[in-house]
C-alpha cells in the first residue's frame, strides 16, 4: 500500500518599505552597527506609541489582491506574547482573527494545480540573536548577543492550505510566490538573505486512511533546501510508520550541512501566546476608494507575463524560467528592444548567459554585459560579421570585461572571413594535406566531409563562414 504526503507552507516576506512597520526607523539595517537602527517605539520603551506605516498596509493589500484573496474591510492588530530575547517588548504585534486577506489561491505555473491561500496578514519582525562561536549554533555558545536593528521591520505572512502532495509542488509554489512579490515590487524575496523565509507542515498517511500527524519544519534557506528537507522528512515519517513507530507532533530544524531534520521541541512545549487586541493601534479600515486606487496601480503579474512572452515566440518552458526571477524577465525585455528576435535573445540568456552567471555567482542585473550589448552581439551574428561560434568567444570576453562586442571583434581580429578566394586558398591547402581523407570520401565515406569542414574551420581559427566553406568544399572535392 502506498503513502500520501500532505504539505502546507507558511511564508514570511520582508516588505520593501523605507521605514519600519510602526516607527520611522530605516528598514535598511544589513551591515549596520548593531542596535543603532532603533528608537523607543521599536525597542518598546514605556510611553512610546506605535503608528501604522501606510505603505506597508498598501503592500499587504497588493499581495492579497495578487493572490486572489477576499479583502477584509476591517481588521486590527493583536499582541502575541512570548518571552524570547530577540523580542524587545516581549510581544510581537501581529494580526490574529481578522487578517488583511483570506481564501485566495495561486495557480502553479508548470502543473497548473491551484493552491489555496488560507490567509495573508501583516506583522513586525523580531531582532536577531548572534551566537559567537565558530559554528554560530546556540548549543555551542556560552553567551549570545542581541541586535534589534531588524526589530519592527514589516513582514507579510502568507499561509497556504495543505494542498501540496509532493515536495516539488511546494518548491514550485514558493518560486511562483517569490516571483509574484518581486513583480509587485513589495519584497525582493531573497531566501539566502532571509527577506523571504519559509516554514512547512508535513504529514504522511496510508492511502485511503485519515491524515497523519503534522511535523513543523524550519530553517530552509533556499528552494533547494526546502525540497531536500521535505523529501528527507517524508522519507523519515514513512520509514517510521513502516517500522511500527509513531510520528510525534513536533518542530524540527533542517540542517543543511548534515542533510537531515533534527528535533527542536515537542508538543508539550507548545506555547500559549495569550493573544489580545493591541490597545495602542487604531483598527484598519479598507474602503472601496483605497482598494480601487491600489487595484488601478497593479503591475503585470507573472502569469500574464509568461503568456505575453509565449506570444512573442518563446516556448512555454523558456518563458517560465525567464519570469521566475523578475530581473531576468526585465533584462530579456530590454534586450529585445535592441534586437527584435525574441527567441534568439531568450536562447542566449538561458544558454551561455545563465551559464556564465552561475559560474561567477552573479545575478543578471549585476552582470557587466548590458542588454543593448547583447542585442548588438546578436546583430553582428545576423549581419554575418561574426559566426555563431565566434560569438560565444566574444560573449565570454564581454562577460569578463564589459567591453562592447564591436570593440572586441576588432581588437581580437575575429571578423568572419566571407571572401571566397581567401577561403578557397585554405580549402586547397586542407585538401592537399589530407589526401587519404579525400580518397575515402570519394569512395563513399560521406561523413569525412564534416571532418574536412572542421579542418578548414580550424585553419581559419573558426573565422571562416561555414556555409561558404561547405559550398567551396563541395565544388572542389
Ligand atoms: Zn524604531
């Protein structure tokens, strides 16, 4: 009998507002001296009063609209009480019974499965604990340091229905969700830097039986880590059940170096957060006017952009890859302005370009090759100045130096040889240097022809126009 997997995700996205959720402190805290980006409000000093950041609410509403949620006209904030050193007030201001939006959905781009969104709400981030040991892990530390620079930064939490039946679906959803917040311009969705964080609930059960016990997973800092952690956890639970054991309700931590999940705390340690309404903040009213003004300002979303790219002549799969990271889509559209053949541009971006970026560990927007330069390179291929093969070499130099393709072609002497008499000379040399090959070609070994073309290309360092070479060879042999 087989097993079925049930997964739900909780995703936190840091919003790209200039200031924190309830005070004027900057959200640009990375690399700042610890505890310098703080004020009485985000430190929770007595007598200080929070005021809601209007932009953060607008961003949360944008997300709720993009995720097809029901928008609630009235909501308010709660205090979620728990004592932990990263929380200066000993409570977090968050939403509880009435979120900004609920009952939405996302359609997955590859499987076209519809995933339910339970809710989306606004809340503030906590500070950061630093454990000064070589491993950075709390269990190895003799003391910890606290930095409140991040405390009070606005987050949206997006809770999905437990609609995923495999780890790969969960990953597909998370990538689509990131693409949506990037296209909305409300979050950069960077998992490595923690501006997008994801927790998962996982359970397995025998086919046809009731749901299994849920385990909560934390600490997955990349799409790959999420998929790995879920695969590991599904396997672990199935093995446990098969061997007659029982899955415990608990929270587990994904360890990327060890490639396994480790138990953090069990159910008996579950917290009672004693939620109660935040008395220092006014309720939130979202009227039609606010909603209409946000709706009229919605940018193009990934689903539509994919369709538009396909209508430009690109395959569905290629379009998906270019939309999954907004900056790649932006680059593509910019380059198409300089070279109209969208399919060629896409092939270059998804081939040589992404390859070089991966090797260099760079994002496309940080590349030295600008969209107009890529367009120009493709123009040089199209007008016959260089061959496709030489273009790869030129591109590689462009990638390293940021120089214009024309300049590189001139400097390195890479202009394609199209002059027939020049190529004829080389063909004759190659034919007289390879009498055996010529002989066997004449005896019927047709594939020798390509060998001879290769020899001519080699002799011209790849600069001869291959079509002219073929034409001359056919006539001479
Ligand atoms: Zn502050």
